[in-house]
């Protein structure tokens, strides 16, 4: 359920996205809010500027949280973002232990606004070579 406080933080994410355009960057912005309602960090998309496909604001904040926050604090945070996190960012968010994500535009809405912005799927094959692939995993986790 989206609360009035959530809406205010989403407006901040949208403002960060709008500001990114003035810097020559893509229009995506995010912020991370702690359990007490304090803004902990903000970021915008710098893919072009950094020449780095991983420079999405959601992933930057997830990486920051994983480095800077203890697990209990991370679990109590909320990320507010101007658009729904992509698969890459969603994976980083899960691994960082953040508690919640609230977004303004869904991926479907973003594609409606920018039909050229969708991504093709990449064919994948697998699983394969289970017995060989399990050896380094078992070695790492001490299950030899």
C-alpha cells in the first residue's frame, strides 16, 4: 500500500530523474530511506557519463547499502525510484537485503512512453555438467 509519505519520497525520486536530464544523463532517479524516515542516499542514472551499463541508480544504492548498512538497518530501508527496477537492479536489491521498493512508473508504462526502450531477451541454455559444476561450490561451502 502506497502512503502519503511514500508519495512524497516518490516525488523526490522523480525530481532526481528530472535533474539528471540537466546534467546530460538519462532520466532515472532513486533514493534510499532509512527505517526512521531519513534519506540515507540518492543517485541518478549515469550510464552514459560513466560508460558503464551498471550505473543505474537502483543498483548504485543497493551496492551502497550492502557496503554501508548492517543487515538489520538494510532490512528496514525503503528504496524509492522513478521507474520499476530492471532485472539487473532487482537482483542487486535482493542481495543487498533492502526491505522494500516503491516505484513510480512500471516497466510496462515506461515502454509505452518509450517504445524503443525495451530490451530483447537473450537465449539461455542449461543446466549442464552438474557433477563438474558442483565441485567448486561444494569445496567453497565445505560439503565435499
